[in-house]
């Protein structure tokens, strides 16, 4: 005999807080469902069953229930808050991007386990290719918030994003992660539930929060928490689509592909970046277009389509030279486009086994990145430069480049930099046996840092 389910005390408490009857709440749920194209027969008995724990909402019912309660409460109420998440190891499944990003941010602050153990999935890379925007858009448009959002509110979100992005580059993804995600969940994302004086400001607000969600994902990526990063990128894409379905949405598609390529999981990446190019071309500036092309080059090189990769490399170079509109804030978060193009050209050439070209591109990237503002980039680029020199049997120069990377990474909370140093240890062991100058000392220092 199955054990009886416990009452859902979280749901009961929220219903008491908003002060409505089960019958009134059932009507609200039916209304929200109708807005999303679904006709339901939800009644007060269903609400009672959910509260008593004898049944749980199925399908999208939980989302409709949370939305109905949010409208009555005048604040965001997520499914987690009303006890509808199955377990602590499962990620939020809100299709509403505002609620989803609030859930993610709160989980970060509360150190919920699902974010640290969430798995990156290759299927998740392709999420934008099948994204149905209409259902989310209907729900977002139905918001009836009371607070008026102004331009200053949006500007502050962008300023905070820029400040923490700059700190991230110097100190690593582990610096300020909780602060960023708390602000995202408690202030930035709830702003999207307010009223906007015009459509332009509404789009700007969604764009600003999408950038902050991207930063949260980037920080998780730097810490090696790839499942969490992917979830932030996915919800960032949804928010970006609401802000700008062309340029900004294309940029977030690129972010998902970039992560997968870094993890050497190229599945779906070519299709995804080609879709991003179709969406973005004609709507973005030359610098942003170059970044889309260079990601396309990397995706093609990763699957052995070298001719297509070469064409994409040339397209990236041409786009960089194009004068026109200024680069938007969402793509500026990744730093100077010329440096990024050089760095990613090197990675594409590595896949194509052109180690001489790889070396030159890494050196160009180092010259184009400010060593103070972009300290982590210099660590990773010196590490990659050493790899390209080792591939050319230039052991002394490789040791020198790796040593510079080790010096720069001191005090940095970044899993990527630690992995870069870990990857050279087997080669250093060989160099040490061959008595390559500096190899023994570098191996010792690497052990100390990694310990």
C-alpha cells in the first residue's frame, strides 16, 4: 500500500497570504491557461487536492498556478515557492523565462545542489532551434505589475553587469557569483514584471537582464559548472529574444555554441551558428558579425569541414573591417572583437592542425587584449600559445609561455585556468626527463598552485 502524500504546506501558506478562495483561484488558473491557448476545467476541488497533497498539478498547470498567485500577490511567485519542484537535484522547468531566471538565481544564492551537479546536454545546445516564442510572449504580455520601470532602472542593471564583468575577467568566475545571482533574482528579473512607458524601454529592460543572465552563465562556465551555465544561457536566449529577436538572440545562440565547442561537443553547433547568422546578418554591426562568423569557423573546423571553416575565417576578417553602427553592450561583454577573433581563429587553426598559424594568432590576440583588464584571457592565451609551441617541438619557448600563464593566474578563482595548467603536466614530465631548462621548476610550481 502506497504511503499517503504529505499536504503541500507551501502552497497552502501562499494561498492564505494572497487571501483568495479556492474557487477564485481556480478561475484565475483557467484564465491564465486560456491566455496560453489551453482550455481547462480546473475547479476548487482540484485546488483542494493540490493543497492536501492527494494530487499534484500536471502538464503546464503548475506554471499557470504560480502565475495566478503572482498576479494576486503583486510579486513573483515561482513553482519552487509553492512546493512544486520535484527535488533539489532537478533544474527548474519554468517555460516563463522571467520565472526561470528567478528560480536559477535563487538556487545559486541558496546553494541548491541541482546547479552544481546539473549536466551539460548536447540536446540542450539545440534549444533555440525549436524554441516556441509565442507561448512565452503571451504570458509575458499578460503581466499586470504595478511598479513603473524607468530608464534609470535599466541603466543600473547594465552598470552592475559591466562592473562585475570587468571584475570577472581579472579575478575569475568565482568572484562575486552569489552577488550577481542574488541581484539577478531579487531585483533585475522582477523588474520585468513591471509597467513600461514605451515598447523601446521594455525591450531594453529585457536586453539588460539577458546580459546579466549571460554573465551568470559565463561565471559558472569559468568554474566548470557547465550544466548550470547552459541553463543560464538558455534562459538568456529567451530573454534576449524578447528584447531583440535578431541581433541579441543570435548572440545568445552563439553563446550556447561557444560553450559546446569549448567542451569539444560540436553536435548541433554548425546548425545553431548558421541559424544565428541568418537571424543576425543585416541587423548587427561589423564587430558582432565578425564574432558570429568566427564561431561558425570554429564549429566547422570541429567537425572537419575545413573549407567552410576557411571561408568563415575570411568572412570574420572582412566583417571586422566594416564601419557602421556601434557595437551593442551584449557583445561588448566578451571584450574587444579583434582580440576575440584572433583568439578563436587560433582555436580553429588548431583543429585544422596549422600550428604555425595558431601561434601567430595567439600572439596577435595577446597584443590586442589589455593585460590588466583581461588578465584571465592572457592566462588562457599564454597556456594555448605554449601548446602550439610544444606542437612545433619548441620546448624552451613553450616552457616560457606556460610560466607566464602560471604567474598571471595567481589569486584567480577560475577552473578553466586550473585545467589549462593541469593539461600541460604530462608534457612537462617529458621535458623534465629531457632536462629542458625551466621545466623542473615549472612542474614544481604547477603542483603547488594546483594543490
